[in-house]
C-alpha cells in the first residue's frame, strides 16, 4: 500500500510514503523506485522515487547509477541530478566516469559531470580536466563548475591557461575564485592591472 502512495496526487501523502519507506529500503522498494524514475506521465511519482533513492545510501545510489543507462535522456538526467548521494567512494567516481564517457546526450553528460563534482573526491579531477581539452563549450563549462565544487587548489595551474579563451573566461574565473589558490593571485592581479574587468 505504501508503494502505491508514491503515485498519490497529494504531495503530502507522497512525502509520508517516502519517509516511511526510507526507514526500510528493501529490494522491492528499490524496484518500485526504479519504475518511478522512468515514469514520464507522473512528475510527482518520479520526484518521490528520486527523493527516496537519494536518501537510501548505497542501495539507492546503485539504482540511480543503473538508471544512467536508461534509454530516456530525461531519466538519465534526473538520475544524475540525484547523484552521488551521501558518502560516495572511489567506485562511485569510476561508475560516473564510465557513464560520462558513453553518454551521447550533451545535457545528460553535463549532468553527470556535475555529479562527478559533487562527489568531492580527488579521483574525479582527472576525468573533469580531460573534458576541458575536448573543445565542447557546453561540457567545458560544466566541467569547470564541477572542478569548482571539488575545490582542490592544486588544480589552479591547470585551469589558469584557459583564461586566454574568451568563451571560457567567466567560468574559469568563477572556478578559480572557488579554489582560493595562491597561485592565482599574481596572474589575476596582472590582468586587472592591464584593465581587464571580468567579474567573479
């Protein structure tokens, strides 16, 4: 009965069902969430499934990672937006990296790149830096955002040269501001002295 309430029209009923089912996340609940995630007709049902999966730890993360192979790009984007969940490990980074490599939809791939950033793990840095060399502006901007989320100041020297790329400059400045690396101080001061006024 509680699984059926994930489809209820009343969001309060759905919220109570998510809270109750989250206390006992069984394989049956996981399967119901996977069905909800793929429900194109009922946005409330999909949202309830996502909410439950995002709170279910490793078991929920497994379902979400599996959904990154769903035929629908919308489902893949929704799953990526809910990832990585609490306490992601190196194996989560590896799964997201593999998903990003095989993803053909640019919006879904961008969502996966942001999920990589939300892991906060150093293992995610190399694949994100690799995207910066691909030449796709949409993906480069999202990779920069993800690197800023991770916030490792050691990557600043790898990002600084991209200030020379006009289309990337705002994203680069935003990321560098989040990294708070002392390496950035001199080149940014030099650019300001030369009259450049890009905002962070």
